[in-house]
């Protein structure tokens, strides 16, 4: 399943900022409490983007770890390396296309993660098999992704505004099915944990900023909604109108992020 999509630096920054400002819970703290990283671990973060998880791991362990982040986006890797230099965190950032064989040897990492990225893989079994291959016996995998009921308000408003069905999203359509079943087929112990974080908006502007960041930069995932050249702005106007109606009716917009965390042992 080829998915022609890469998160952009701008999109990612906007969405992370909105999660931080309007969310009721801290997903980074939830992940760190769940995975319980051990000092002196050798760690690989697959699909590391601009390095958010890598820096979180470094801070949690006080720098007592050998951390590598890998991503296919040169733009996001450049941002990660710049931040790495600024912080003097000494994390290794590599070019890594998880649709290809990993450049790492067998059984070398104590902990491998892939957060909010694995569902863009062309071949889920290949990507998970590679993560399994480079993990030491007894080592662990942690991966996160949206569950089927993630961001219900977001999709309901888009459906209301366009009168069209929502195209299958790579995350919510694959994470709790194909990805979870593949992990279970390879690892000796697998647990699924659920995280819920309501994003509460008292005005429509931040909600629309989130919507634009989710839909504007790369429209390939939403191609069934955009037919004519000026469809995007028309649809944004319709979404804003529907969002304002809901805000006036309910007094706030509550969009709940529902995330699954798969924690597995090799």
C-alpha cells in the first residue's frame, strides 16, 4: 500500500503547538511513564521527524543513553540536527527510509520506537520485521497511532461541510488492525494501551488552524474532496461555518484525540 505523504515541518509545528495549548493531557508524559526507559539503553526512533521523541528520551534519561533517530525527510532531519547542535544532546540523526531494509545490524537496540509514523509505511510487515530484526532479544518496541474513533468532531464537521464521506486515513484505518496484528505475529508479548486527550476550543480560530495544518500542505490524502482548483478555500470556508454553528450551539468545540500505544517485547 503506497501512501504518497510526508508531514511538513510547518504542519507538524502547528499541530504540536495546538496539542500543547489546548489539550488536557500530556501525551509525552503518558508515553514516558508507560515505556519506563532504562539508563544506558541503545535506542532507535524510526520516523523521528524533527526529533521530538529523541529529545524527550534524552531529557528523561539525563543523557545516559545512546539514541539514534531516523527519518526519510531531509527537511525534518535538518531541523533535528540544528536543534541537536543547539542543545548539545549528542543524538545521532540518520536518513532512514522505513520502506527499505534498515542500515543497522541485527539485535543491536534495546528499545525501538515509531511514533505517529508507522501507518505511512508501504508494506507494514516489512517495516515491523525490520524493527524486530534490529531489536535485541528481550528488547522492546513501542509504536503509537490513532484509533478508529480518533478526532470524531474533526471528521464530523468535514463530512457536514462537504457532504462527502471521509477518505480512509492511513492511521485510524490501519493501526488497530493491520499494524497490531503484525506486531502480535512477531513479538512474544504485546499490550495495547489507550490515551485520550480532549482538545477544547473556546473559539473557532485555533480549530481552523488545526484543520488547515491537517489538510492544506499535502492534499493527497484528501484528494476526493478537492476537484476544482479553488475547492480548498471553499471547503475551508464551509468547515469554518459549520464549526461556528457548533460552537454557538455547544459553547465550545471538543475534539478528542484517541491514541493507541503498542508496547511489545521481542
